[in-house]
């Protein structure tokens, strides 16, 4: 499984960095170096388990999650642009 980068959540989230990390993670996880931001998650072979792993990576690394419906229906760039902060359960 791709490793976490433990993003510094004290600085503003860089959208390009988030998109790049998401694409790199998916390329590794799905073993497809051709994945790009214009691809759709399902069209590249994404599935519910990969989505759960991706969201864990994003939560741990950037403190954000993707919306499943957006990720399944839109290009990856749109899904990443609409990423939401992880909700604290404290």
C-alpha cells in the first residue's frame, strides 16, 4: 500500500499538491502509471475498497476526504477540488 506523507496541517492545503498526491497514490494502488486527473475513478478500475483506502490516505496525509458520489461520477480533478476536511469526532 502506498505510504502516507503526513502533511503538515498547520499550513494551508495546496490544491495542486493534494491532486498530485492523489494521482500518485492511485497510480501505485491500481498499478497504472497512465492515470491522470482527467480520469474517472470507476473508469480506471477504482472500487469501494480502493476508495476507502484512498480516503484513509487522504485523511492521514492531508486531513481531507473525498465524497464517494463525486469521485464515482466526476473526473478525479473535480473530486479532489471538492475534498472536504475530515470531521473530528472529539
